[in-house]
C-alpha cells in the first residue's frame, strides 16, 4: 500500500486522539503506519530534502490542519488532545474527512483561503492539493532542478571538447580534488597517453592521483571504450580512474567496472549535470528561500 496523503490521515488521526491511543505525533505516526500496513521502505521513505520522512511530514500537516479547524488542540509542540468538536465529529460516524470538510469552521476557511498564491480551479475556487506545503515546495524545486540539468547537458553537448575538459577541471576542483584550478588545469587535457586525458590529485596534499578521461560524445560509451581506458590505467600502474562523458554508458560498460580490481568511476551527462548543480559549477543562485519552524524551547516559560 502506498503512503496515504495528509487528507487521508485526517480522520484516522482524529480517531486516535478520541480513543486516547496517541498523545504525540511520534505515537500517532507508528500507529498509523500499522493501520495502513505500510512496509519498512514506506515508513522510512524521506522527502527529497532528506530531513524528514514522508509519513511524519504528512502526519504533522494533518495534525496542523485539524488544530486550525479546532478539532485538536496542541498545548505544546508534538503533543495533541481532541476537542469537544473533534470528539463529536468522530462519534457522528463520519467515514472520511477532507480539507473541504474542515472549511465548515469559518476560522479554518479564512486561514486556508488566505494562503499566499493559493491554487485555484477552473471556477476560481480554492483548490485543495493532496500534497503538503513541504511536498509542494520540494516538488517545485525538483522541477526547476531537472529543467536546469537538461539545459546544462545541452550546453555541454554544444560546447567544444576543450570546453568540456575545462568543465571537468572546474567540477573536480569544486568537489575538492586537484588542489587548485591552476594545478589541475595544467594536467587535464595535456597527457593524451593511451586513452588518458589527464591526471589530477585526489586531495590537496597530493597523496594519491586519479587518472581522468573526459569525452564530449553523442552516442553511448560501450565496454570496449572502458576496457581501453582501464588498459591505459594498468599501463601507468594506476589504481583509480574517472571516465566522464556528456552522453551515456551502456549496461555492459557499467557491469564491466564492477568486476575489475581497478577502481573506475563512470559519470554520464545526467550525473555530471547534477554534480555541477550541487557544487555550483556553471550555475548561479537566483533566489534563496529559508523555511523556518517554531523554536519550541524559546516559548518554554521557566517555572
């Protein structure tokens, strides 16, 4: 079974409060996971940010909306109790609950409709999303990131081989390899020795070296190309290598590097674009949004 959305969790969460089975969100999360028979993978699935599980995020937002609708009350963060209104709703035998039902509370309706840039349907009415605000924000971020990655790959494909080698240098240095850009730049693209485009330091102290192959190709890179690179590494008595291409690697090529003693990392166009975004190579920030939460310790009054 898939992880229920936050609206599906509204009534089950309220029932737990009425039955006095849960008083904290952590307790509720565990009980709801059992009620919906979620697998371990579903219980542990995390938001794209990695900072919170999907289930905890959805339980948290369900409890927030129930509180704003005055069906739950939270005396302190993470702890909740049912209200008389919440108890009456459960005892009425209602079989499901949605945000539209919560609109019956005028204060909740005013709060929900006053959100910044709310979604609207074709009639202009406020549309209810199945995603939590956290999920909507991160979904939007993922869309923007994918569009940026696609544009980066297009730019790399249209650039010259020499430019791609420059990108490789900048990326490896940004990731902490090669010491300085000047030092790394003197090596990449200079060797041309038997399938090796260059050599770069593994760390700033130069305790080990990594041999690099950087190819701006259109077609898929196959196993023979990787075997040639590995042969060049062995000829240099090298233990580590990175093969980077703007295209893709065949399944045979990826399987081959997992069965050899030499450590070879394959980075295709998708992976290079992701690393460029992560390490700020060829991209620049447009806007920064800081999402904040209540500091519960701040509001704890001394006795």
